[in-house]
């Protein structure tokens, strides 16, 4: 393999094993129809095959990371739909994350033209107390129904449209333990998340209550922080690892735990990979491996242990949007559908292109707003076609993006995280 590489100094350096992963792509093109950015532009360089080829040329030193190359790499949503479609098992997400991390070190990451957004993503979003402070004007504006006043404030203007009504701050403080309602099946830790713990703090409560009703003693470490996924997504891998390490050490103090449950698909997908992330760090490799092996998405665990019965009937025509990092990242598709359909009284309708990205993509909507909106519009057209009056999903970023979509398209649809939906079906 090594002799196939060019002798010029490459812009990115991949070890031989990783370079071989790039070579797994046989350019068949099966992934192209599943790629939301290729669907928008029709440009090969906005497709998985084109981006993988760019990565290879960069690694071989045959092209420079010039503005045109970077633009096409930046436009990737990291939705990983191409991985699901690929018959050769190309690990697109893994490769893209590695390449982005190297480009970031050279000042060529996706945030290079967006200094304010970079600050927000690196120094505000992963820290709930700072995020709470940033959202204070939004909280006040929401309380006085005057959010349009913030439409001209940089960054906040996007947040105004994307953040659903913020729950009262008292919901952020969860009890450290939720006791089991009936027969105790297991003891689990609950990840409350960073953005999740501010924007969807009530959802964290709902998740804990549903788990407790289903037989889990739920432990919520109060000192936990961000898992790092939002940073890793855009190439800040070292920053992400610092946060991941803290999270692993925090949860180690609450062992024994049978599972570590998360309600955000992007976080779950990243945390399941902690073993690999720290494989070369002897100080934490074992703990990281053990942590990763226990990570379960909320839907995944509930489907395994079973919902509490009986459930209260709800009403409505309900559809479900697959978060990319649940469907493509963790192959969790049937479980949420099975859970939703166990709630009596509702009519479930399948969403066309349910696992097509909504355009949220971690921090993508902040960095690529036009592309993000265009991907969202396709999703909203599909949602509209179902005539559903309730849309259920299972990820914080999808919740925010779909909330924005519902407002953008002026739809009369209720949006619910699956934990809130199932909580509503628990008998009082
Ligand atoms: S991750 Fe998504 S946007 Fe990126 S290349 Fe793959 S399918 Fe396209
Ligand atoms: S990534 Fe997979 S599906 Fe896409 S062109 Fe390469 S081998 Fe084919």
C-alpha cells in the first residue's frame, strides 16, 4: 500500500491501517442516492464518494486543502446515511472525523470563517451553566412572547427559531436517585447531557420516570458534563476527549451500574465509541471500554426490558423521525417504533424517508444554514404528507431542527421527544 502514496508532503497524515480504510471505497456509487447534500447540489464532490476521494488525495499529498476542497468537506452533515448504504462497509464517519480533526489543527476546520459560532460551540454549548446564561435574554423574550426582538442579535437569532419554549430552570436539578416503582430489574446511570440539560431538562425527568416505572433504579450523577460529541463532530477531537474523560471518571464513581442510558442519539453514538477513542491511553482505556459497553439508548434499553403496564391511552396521529445517529450510527430503528405503537389509542403512520437527515447535524445548522434549511424543507414536506399531528423523535438536535421546521412551515404539529411521549402514557 505504502508505495501507492505520493512522495509529496501530504496535508493530512493517516497511519497505514487508517489509509487502508479509505481504500475500502470501491467507488461503486451505491451511497450517492442516500446522501442529502448530493441530492441538493448533484455535485460529485458533495457526495460520500467524492469526499472520500478528496480525503485520499489529501492523504497522498496530491491536492492541497484549498478553499474549494474544504467547502465540499464542510458541507457534509455527518449523517452517516452513506455508511448504511455502503456494501463495502466503508467507515465514513470515523474517517471524516479523523480528517476533520487534522484540518482543525491547521486552522482549516469547518468553523474557520465563523469565529463567533466557533466560540459558541467550543466554549458555551458543552457547558450547561454558560448556555443558561446565554439563553437568559431568550428565556425572558419567550416569557413575554417577544422573541422577534432577538431576531437581529447574531447567533441568538438562530437560537430564537430553534429553541422550543425553555422549561423552568427548576427542572435542571434532578434527584440523584429515582427509585423503582415495582419490581427492580436493574440499576442504571442517566446521562443528562449539555444542551439537553437546558433545553430538554423536562425530558430528562420524563426519561428517568419512565425508566423507574419500567423497573430501573436510576442514578443521575449531578456533577456530570458534556460527552464531547458536539466538539468531535466538527473536528475538535482533543477538546472532546477532555470532556469524555471527565464523564467516564464521573460515572465510574457510581458503579455498579448495569447500563448507562442516554436520550440523545448523537451522544449515544459517540459514547459507544469511547473504547476506540481511548484505546491508546493506558490510564483510561479499560474504564473507557467498560463505559462504552454499558451505553444504551433510552429506546434500546426500554425495548429490552419492556414498558411498564398498563399504559394510559393517548390520542393522535403519530409519526416518527429517525435521528441519523440512532438509525445509521447505532442501527436502532425498530425499537422506537415498537415502543410508540404499544401506547393505546394512537394511530401510527410511517414517515416517508424517515431516516433522511433533518439538516440538524450537530452544529451544522449554525455553520451551514442555507444547506441545513434546504435539507430541513424536504423533511418537513414528508412530515406534512403524513397528516400526523404528533411527530416523535429521539435526539436533541433533531428536536431543535424540527421545532424550527414546524415554525418555518407554519404547521400545526406537536413535537415530542419519545421520553416525553411515553411519560404522557404513564398512569398517574
Ligand atoms: S455523512 Fe451524510 S452528508 Fe456526509 S457524505 Fe455521508 S450521506 Fe452525505
Ligand atoms: S462509500 Fe461505499 S457505497 Fe459509496 S462509493 Fe465507496 S464503496 Fe461505494
